[in-house]
C-alpha cells in the first residue's frame, strides 16, 4: 500500500501550520484538567441523524481497506525530523508490535475513524488511541487515566461521562469517543485552530500549554509546539505519532506489513430494555464472552448498569442471533441502588458507609477518591449491593484467565534441524501443547527463523532464565526494572533500545532474570 497525502479532502479549518502532538502513554497525563462544574460540557442532544445506527451506516467509499481511507484523510504536513526517523527505525524492526496493535484496534477503528471524518478532524487522530493505550479499553494509568482515550476522572465528568460502581463511561467505546471528539474540538478552538497545540494540551493539560506559551512570549521566543518548554513525554509523543502515521500510509517503504481492516462497521447496538447477564447472553448467542466484554468495557461487571443505559454493542455478524435470544434470557432481579448523596457538615466516609450499608472502600472506588477527606456539598455516588456473580460470569472469567495464561511465555526461534518433538523435549512440554499454543495444524511445517510461543509452567518461571514482558499502559522503565530486580541500563542493552523514549505500550521486552544491578 503506497498512499499519497491528500489534505485537500479535509476542510480548511484543519489545514493548519505545524502538526499534531499526540500524548504518549499516560504516566504524566493531563496534570491540570478543567475542574469547575460550570465547565461541564454536556453531550449534544441526540437526533435521528446522530443516532448510533446512522453513524454506523454502510460506508460507500472507494476503500475496501480502512487503513487506506485513514491515510487518505490525513490533514497534517509531511514532517522530516531526526526524532521521527528514530521512531521509524524502531517501528521498522517491530513487525509484531504492528500486528498486535492492528488486531487490538480492529473492533473499534471503523467507528473512531467514522466519527473523526464526520467531525472534520484530521484522520491521524484515529492513531491517537494506539499511542495512548494500544487501543485497550481497559487501560488504566498510574495517574488514573482510563479507557483507550485515557480520560482523567474529572475531565471525563466534565464531558458527561458517567462513572459509578457499575459503569465507567471512559471505557465505553461510543460514549468516550464522542467525548474525545468534543474535547479535541474544544481544545482546537481554544488554541486558534492549531492542531499541534491542541493535542499537546490533550496530553499535558491546557493550562500547561498556555503557561508555556505565555513564558515564551514574554521571553520573545516562538510559541509553536517545537519551541515550547514541555515535558519529555509530550515532546516524545509527537514523533511517535508522526512515525506511526507514516508507516500506516506506506508500510512497504519501511519493509513492514499492515494487515488489512475491512472498511465497514464491526459492531452495532442492541437495546436490551433491562438488566441482563452479559455472560449468559453471550453463551446463548454463541458469542465469545471476552469479545462481548471488550465491546462493552464500560460495564464494570458482567451485567448492564441497573440505572441504565440498557444497550449493548455486539458484532454485526452476531446481532441477529443475539436479538433472537434476548427474549429467552431470564430477567436479572432488580438491584437496589442507593444513588447519590450530598455531603453534609460533620459527615465522614465511615458514617456514610454505615448509613447505606456499604464500605468506605466501595464508596472511594465508586467516586475515584484518593483520600477520606470530604467537602460539604460534595456529591457522592453510593454503590448498591455486591457484584453479580452468576455461574455464567464465573465460567467466562475462568476461561479468560486461562487464555491469558497462554501469553505467559517466550518465543522460541526455529533453527535448522529443529522439529516439534525436539522443541517440546527441550522445553519440557508436549507437541500437542506447542500446536495448541500457536494455533497450528498437526501437519504444520517448521521453517528456520520462525517463532513459536512456548508457555511457561507458571507465571513467574522463565524458560532458560529469559522472559518476554509486554509493556502495559503506565509502565516506565524504572517500574519494569524494579519489578524484575534488574537495572534500566541492562533492559536497554538487552533490547538494543537507546533510551526510554522508545518505550511503547504493547511493545515486548526481553529480560534475563539472572542479571542483577
């Protein structure tokens, strides 16, 4: 796929000087988000044209591959920079990373790209959740930024994303994408149409960018993104995004393959009218429970929020069967919800928890409270009864946990003369296990250089004292080194990484557990 940048397809409002700065993994994210209740940005009232069904209409464009339409909708200038080149070199040596983020984004990318296109936003923004979270709707940073758009709790509330003991709108695919679009448009207006500053503010906080601009202005310095005194994280994020956008536009140029994503809706909505057991519904419709959970990540449990919304996202291919089976589902007994409570003078979390028959920890979790301090007039969401724990939900959790166990291992590189039997014997396992772990048929042939997943016996027992660790959102080199009792310098050396700016969520690191500081 070799695509040319055609910015002329986008409105003039987004053909701006400079280019996008997209926030990196969210360890230092949004340190001065808007907090005033008066700044709450309510969602636009739904109309027939903005209903999800209309938004997910059949696309009739010229692109069978969604990546091609995304690249054709780019609105940023083609930048040549040493930091971009550095990230391109990293990507060109990490095909598996590209494969992984493609699969992770597959269920969500069409919807996100469609929303951006309809709102006149440069399509590079469809890559923002890759850099933020590797398109993981369950991603949670140490600073409590959540969802694949990585919203901080208060910013999410300001943009109408509900958060309670049952539901977190930051993880809701549709609601969080709508909020992200409104937030980006608001920031773009605030920074006079400069998309580079817009996304820098999305990462670092609008106040941080404003202060940096004012500081440079007073010193007679430039106020463009590249001139601003910003954190290393924000400065590093821009080249990551620009490099990724170049690879998406022309993977062949970098000796990479970008697996196609069909340019049509992956999911649709089904109204369920009442609280249902998601795991049981998945079983009855023959849908993978994990897939249904990932599409409906906003629900914190295997049930819809008793207070609503009673809607589910289901794969388009399974929607008809799922709808047919809804009437056969037993109704979940209504759950008593304590609701919201306004803090009065003299209140403590302990007294409130006792009054409503819940715990301090549950109230803190439901309201994302970091301490027990309360303010008079503060509104608290009071959680209701214990989580739903049906046999279907428990079975689904066990199956997902077993599937995760598959990923606890290392990759073995096939050498000349290897066979399944010799590899199985070397790693104290069976040929059948090797075939199962790698989804291979019994008559599969091995080729030198091919990689096979070899699962460890336990999550902490390495093969040959070497493990492969997949970087999670919020990880830092220091945290990873501390976790495995090795030095940062060793990790960089083992993985041929120059510095921490090369670290990306979803990337795999080789770590030797016998090495010490």
